[in-house]
């Protein structure tokens, strides 16, 4: 029965990874106007258990985007330096919205795979019980 459970685990791992990605994307969008905020990035990696790859995916460590922060001129801003500039955020809302949409669609695809595998396993068990 392990072979039938493996696709369930793979689809579930994809949903968990996309959930993590969507969480970071949401945090980026919420902080797009926060001075000095650096965009959070997450990469996926293959899961390893007991020294063996499982075919599952997991979110890797969160990293901060090290691209330059834009300098914004606003002498009235409380964080402005003596020249009237402060560091903005390196979040691009267009990119974040596209990432959020992609993460949502990937989550839905994994959910459909999970549901179809579960239905096939249920049908197989029904046949075996007859």
C-alpha cells in the first residue's frame, strides 16, 4: 500500500510548500511600503528522510532579497537622513501578485492530485473488499 500513499504524500508536500511560499508573498505585499523592508524569498528543495530522497518537496530556508533598497527623498519622513533620504522597500507588487497567483494555482493543482489519488485508492479498496 506504500506505493498508493506516496502520491498522496507528494501532493501534500506540494501543498505545504506552496502554503509557505504564499505566506512569504503575503508578508511581502503587506510590507511593500515599510521603510527598509527586504523582500522574503523561499526556494523549494527535495525532501530527504533517513538519508534518502522521498520525491516530496519542501520549502527551503527563507532568505532576504539582497538587491539594493531604493533611496526615497522625503525630508519630512521621520527616518530621513540629513539629506532628506531614507531606504524604501525592495518589494515589487507586480512580481508579488504574480507569485501569489502562481502559488495559488500550484496549490490547487496539488489539491486536485491529492483528491484524485484518494478517490482511486478508495475505489481500489472497494474492489478488494468484494
